[in-house]
C-alpha cells in the first residue's frame, strides 16, 4: 500500500478502505473525556497506558491540544478521517509523515485532518 501511495501515486477505493479502516484506526463517538481518549491512544500505540494531562472538566475536541502535546514527545500526531457525522476515526501518524499524508488525501478527495 505504501508503494502505491507514495511511489506510484495511485490508489483505488479498496486501497483507501484498507488504509482508513486498518486495525490502527479507532472509531469513537463525539462524546469522550480525558480517560476515554487516553485509552484510545494507549490502544492505538499498543501501550499499557497513555498519560493525558488535561483538566478534569475538559471534554471532546477540547482535549485535542492536550493529546497533541503528549504525542509530540514521541514525534507523533493525532489524526482523524472526517466522516461528517458525529464521530471520529482516530489514527496516529509519525510527525514526519503528516504533511505527505495530508497532501495525498487532498489529491484523493478524502478528508483527513490533523487534530489540533
């Protein structure tokens, strides 16, 4: 898949589905707290736990800056496949791949975003 995306610059719908819904993508509704997001990130990163330093009364998208700050220590970035619904398809990328993936997503017409 990497060869088709990066080198050949070609991708079909099956490839896109394979990439977007790979086991390293976590679907979650829009209602979540710091504990929920910590569990999602630990799961995505295959870690026992993931520390998210956010105030107790912080929920949903207000947690993204705290997640990005914590992920930055590992040179990672929290991303989302925008489905225009009331949920997220979270995934994590190495920081060095973010610009390339965002450029490719624009060319392919799929809405991927780096959450900030």
